[in-house]
C-alpha cells in the first residue's frame, strides 16, 4: 500500500487537550489502516502554542521531534526538548508539550495500543 501526499488528511485543532493556540495534525495513515495503534501523524506546533496535559492508559505515545524546540512536562517534570529527541509516554503517564522557540516545532506522534 502507498499513501500519497495528496491523500494525507490535515486537521487543525484549537486548544488541543486544553493547550494554547492552534496545532496542525497531518494524519499520515487513515484510521482504518492503523493496526494496534490509534494515531500516526506529523504534528506542527507554532511558536507559543501547546498541547495540554493528557494521560495515556493502556497505550504508549511516541513523539519523534523533527525540528524546533520546546518544553515537555513529563509526569510533572519540565524537560527541554529539541530536534532529534524522542519522548515516550505510557503506563498511565501524563505529558504536555509547548513550543518555546521562534520556529514551528514539528514532530511525528505515534500512539500504540497495548
């Protein structure tokens, strides 16, 4: 199967999970083709925007940071992140992410179900 760029669905979410501003999700794989997962998307967070704190139960989320910089709150601890870093949250863990830089923060987000 090949999913061409033209078939990628784009969604803009305002105040995603209680965060600030607008976040753009480029759903790389349509839901009907996701096996053992519920999300595979490129996410673009503009400067000052964020995804609010949320919990992952019976699933693990991976953020693969492509470019930009920000702060991830990982179970109550703020950690600076940048392009090349990977954030892993699961087993009931909570996280949020905020773009603290001057350019878009871009990442791939993948949620794998247990």
